[in-house]
């Protein structure tokens, strides 16, 4: 149109500078521009493919699981018939009901401890003058980020029956100790791991909420504690309910802690009950394990739906909350340092002691308070890591973490765009699908994929016998983290930016590729880092998929530990912890540089 | 330059009709403004033309091309409509330089590299941003970003320019300059333009024609003068500028004037009705602008049609004029005048031509 544009200028040359400029354009090109060509990749097909991949990954494992639970014999045996025998077996087994009661006690105690602790720390960090609150609020995240299995092993080395501190306290100092291989003891460890979830939710709610609400109560004559009780805590109620439900769900699904501590003493939860039945070489009963898994899945799904309702309630609270302004500071006075000490103590117990225990264990022949550790030094455990078995597992883990993180990040980035920035008819199903695996027990994903691979012919066989099958299960299990990182960033990218892209002639895919995805880059990078760490540290779905030759760090740690090979496992756990810290640290540093770099560019 | 025809658009959000049979035609080369309060459907209309909203019913044509037709299930994708649009937030892509922002639409059209450079340079010159080509958007002021957004919308020679409240993020001084500048650019390029605003000053000062909308319904289409001086209904009268409204009943009627007796008083108003369709009887609402009233001293001997005596309740000084709050009996009137009148009693004269009869909303 520049041709037309100059033409118009010519007709109305009124002598204004603008008209002159319009005239000037005539010299450059008078050619009509071609219309933009339609994209080679039809947007609809790409959006459907993305959606189909997510559906296959998330729903895929559940259908075979459901199918396996209503057959009279395992799917790998010929001639199965429809039967509810699996459900009858499970529900008729008194051990299952015993495990269910244990699970309930375990989950309730874990939730109570984690929610109360997390909320208390959140209030201390967000609303008081506790010293070092900023750095503490960062460190609090460590327990959820560090490898769960490694930390549990660390606890056992230090605090388990025969653990270093247990023996020290019991035999040397004659002090009573809390046995961690009881349900309250296991809940304590589980809650230490899950507490940051409650902390994060509450802290976010507090920093969103207008602190003038609290100021108003103060000026109305309420003392600090009264304000806390009457204003702050009620304000946190949605966050408490929301994080409490999530923690409860995760505690029900927890496998590592009950397996390593409880089942040794015959205390089973539903998870360990199912796992032990599954791996019971003498008398395996896949249909009834599948039936039990379906029951567990139903419970987790109900809890997720409840949580979604609560999230809706929370959103209503948020919308009335003002913007984050000046924070009301509750003066702790004499309690400043004791409060800080309490929070530090939590960090010491949840993170430092297990990690130190692992470090010590990895360099001594035997860890005992009876002989000073420096008399027992050895580097054998570390040498063991170089042996084929361990080395292969480490290599596998690194490969699937890298590949899995790349694949999942790419897929979730696309799926997030389809969900929130497209007109794809089924887009509204995607957010739920992408959050669903978060509440799904790892063992269900493991069993589900086991059946799924079994039923899908050559592709399934290939996945079943290689590390890629484990990778797919880990990716599905951990993809909610990628979505949770990307979605908030996407909402901050104004929709007019992609509309502008469409209006100048770029189709959905070109707009996504050239405009939205580049703007999403920091979140894509963050999600890659997080996915890498999560996949590296994940283990429970793999317990049902692993075969000789496809071990990953988590599975080999668990199996070797149960066989009593403690030293090398401690060294391996330490490697995992170190890798996690380094990757997260480097990632955070790079992210900071990239974000600020983009600002200064 | 093309014409735009919008026909019977209906858009439903939930159980609310965001657009209710919106119909208008934009003539070639004119600046056509959609004016109304927020939620009146003006942006929905614009986004429907752009292809970002899909109405339930109706039809949109630009020249011979049908962009949208609910009946024939035609809905050309936004990216295939070849329109230029400037968004309220400007939507200048923050990760691209000014040059890259302008080059993107040309790359999409596979224009040769050399041509891209010369075209971008020309258009940046046109919006007086030539020296900022290598800057990033965050290094530009709001006004400069707006020029970049406009340049980006012009660089690929679109058929039609759409402006979605482009001035609302500028401060008052800058806004006035930007209005004049955009208007001049639009006129010199002769570009058919649809402009959305909730600001009546903006609409009146820039537009060739205005459509006033409310609750998804077109209230009036006309030149700025038409809309201001001869508002079609009460909503238009109140939304565009300030207005005095008087309820009454038609008392007498001949070819050229209608005499209305004002409710609750013995006053009468004669209204010029040049050939217009006016109610011959029954209740009517009359409207007149505060500045159209002439003020006279109370002792003035003028005593003709449409001259009333009233009490001055309050006077406010607003710089270039005074604003009077006058009560004629129980009827409150707002009057603007350059003069400061002394005394509490005053005479007001409402010229016949200044009065308009508003359509009865209940009808």
C-alpha cells in the first residue's frame, strides 16, 4: 500500500511535514506487498498433537490400570476374564485395612505438623522482625528440592535404629529418643520434607494480603497476638486448607519413608502394602494390586477435586486483597532470636543433619559413636561408585534427566500456549490434565505405565526394556512443575502482544515461536532446571518399571540400601544432593543474569 | 481505500448481549469512531472486525471481501485480514528492537531484505522515529512506543487501520498532541480508520463520523456536530457533553415549531422542528447544552418565548467560563457563560434552535 499511500499523499499535498514524509515514501517502493502466506504447519494440527500427547501421557497409564484391576489374572497371561476378584481380595484382606488405618494416621499427623510449622514460619518471615528472615525464607525451600530418597537415607543413617545419634543419645547419654520407625516418627520426617509446601502457600497469601488489615486491627486497640489470632490466621485459612489438602494427598502417596522405616518393622501403609504385594516374588497378585492402586487413585482424585474447589475459594480471597504494600511488622522483641533459632533448628534437622550424616557415612567403614570416625576412614565407598553397576545408573539418570527435562519443557510450553493462548476447542481440559499428575501417587503412575507398555506391542516392549520407559513415567509425574512455573509467567505476557502478531499477518505457530515463546524464555529455562532436578531425584514410579540394566540412581539406591550396602549408597545420595544444589544454584544465577541481561540489552 | 460494512453483529457473553444487531458502514478514507462507556461493546466490535472475537450472528465485509459471515460460516483468520491495529497497551514486542518490530510483518510476507530495510526506514521517518530504530521498547517513552506501534501497523500497507483507545495511556498534554498528529497522518494517508474511545473530546475532535454505543446497541451515527447538537436520545445527550434535560408534554404543534409545556410548572418551551419527525402529542424530553443558554440580568425587559426567570444557587469559576447552577421554579439548570452576572435573580433565554426533542426511550 505504500504505493497507494504515496498516491494519497500526492493528491492531498497540503505541504505539511507529514504529507511530505508520505511523499518521500513513494521513492522507495511502489510495489504492492504480497499477502502473508498461510503457515506450512497448520495451527490446528499442531494444537491437537500437543493436546493428544498430554492426554496420552496423563490419562494413558490409568486406563490399562483400570483394565488390569478388573481381570481375573495378570494381563501378561492369556485368556483373562472380567472379574472383580482383585477388589474383593484387597477389600477382604485385613492387612489392607490395617495399612489403610496406618495411612490415615500417617497422613493426618504429617499434615498437621507440616501445615502448622509451615504457617508459623510463613508468619515469622512475612510479618515479623525476625532476624535473617529473608535468607531463611530461601533456605526453607531446600527440603522439598533436595532428593527425597537421599535425605531419608541420611535420616536413617543418623537417627534410625542403630543410627549414629540414636546410639549416641541412647547408649552414651542415656537419653530417650524418638524412634523414627514408628508412625509418629515417620510423620515427623515426612512433614519436615513437605513443610515448605505449606510455607510457600501461606507466604504467598500473606504477601498478597493487604497488611493495612492488620494495621487497622492494631489501631482499633488489639495487641499483636490478638491481631495474629483474629486477623492474620483467619486470612490464611484458604492457604492452610489448600496446602493441607495437597500435603495430605502427598503423604498418602508417600512410598520411600514408610518402606524404608515402617515396613522393616511390619508397619505398612497402603503404598508399601501395594509395593510389597507387587514385588512379592513367591505369590504376586497383579489384579489385586491394581485394584488397590485404583482405590488409592480414586482417593487422590477426590482430594484433587476438593483442592480445586478450595483454590477457587482462595481466588475469591485474593481478589479482595490489596496490593503488596508496606508490610506490618510484628515486633517480636525478646522472642526475635528464639524464633530465629527455632527456624534454624528446623533447617538443621531437616537438611543439615541428614546431609552431614550421608557425608560421614560415605567416608567411614562403619558409623558408630563407639569409635571416633577418623579411625575408620575409607575411600572404598566412593570407588564403588565407579563400578559398572553404579556408574551405569548414574549415566542413565543423567541421560533421562536431560532428555526428559528438554522434552517435558518443550511439550508443556506448547501445551500452556494451547491452553491459554489459542482457540483450540478442547483447550480448557489442559490445565486440569497438566496438574493432575501432581496429586497422583508415583506408584500408581509406575503400575499404570507398566500395564500400558505391556499392552502397546512393539513400542511398549521397547519402552519397557529400556530406560526411556522410565523417563516417560518420570516426565508425566513431574510435568505439573513445568506448568506451575510457566503459567504465571504467561499470564504476565499481555495477550495484546500475540494479537499484535496475528494482526500483522503471523499465524498461531509463527506468533508463538517468534513472540510468545521468546518472551517466555526465563520461565522455560527455569522449568528446564526444575524438571532436570525433579527427574534426577524421582524414584518411585521407576520401582515398578526397572529391569536389570535399566537402573537409575533412585532405584539402585533403594535396592542396595535394603541389601545393606550403606556406604556407597550414602556416597551416591551425596552426589545426588550435590548435583541438585549445583544445578539449582547455577540455574538461579544464570536466570538472574538472563533476566537482567534482557533488561539491559 | 476500502469501505467497511458491519451488519447486524450479535455477540453473546454468558447470558448478556455484548453486541445487539450492531450495524454501520465506514466510508472510504474516513476516520470513524466507536464511542461509548466501558462495556458498551465498542472494543468487542473492533476485535470482531480484527478477527479476535467471533460474533454469534452478523456479517463483516471490507470492500468485496467477506471477513465474517455467521450464516455462510465464513470467518477469515485474524492474520489473513491484512488490517493494521494499534492496541491500547501498544503491544510493542519487548524482546525486539524498533526495527525488528517493524520488520516482522514484512518478514511474514517474505519481503526481500533490502526492501525491508528501506520500507522500515521510510515508515519510521513518517512517524518521526527514524533515529530510534535500534532501541528496545523499554528505552522509549509511552508516546514513542505509541508511534512505533502505529508504524508497525502501517509498514505492511494494511487495508484498514484499527485504533483501540490508543491515547488512554498518555498523559493529558501528550494526548492532545498525539491526537492532532494521528489525525493529520490519517488524513494525509487517506487511510480508512476505525477508532475506539470512551473519551468524547477525542471522538468529537478527531472523527469524520461517530457511532455512539451503549450496552451493545448503536444509539446514533453521525458527524460530531450531529451527535453533539442533535442527540438522538437521552443517552447520547448525556454521554456526549453535558446537557440539561426537561420533561414536558406537547401542547401545540405546527409545521415549524412544537410548543411543549414543562412538567410541574406553567412554563412553555418552543422548539424548532425543521421537518423532523416529532411527536404530535404526549410526553417528550427536551435537551439543551449549558453553553447554548443566554443569561440576562433580572431587570432586563426581554420577555419573549423561552425566556424564564430563575434563582442563582451557585456559581463556579472554571477558568475560561463560569458555571451557574440556576433553579427555575423547581427545575434545576446548568448554564455556562463567559460573563459573571451579578445578583441572585437572573433571566435565562433558551434559543429555539438549541433545543432538541429526544426519542422516547420507552417507545
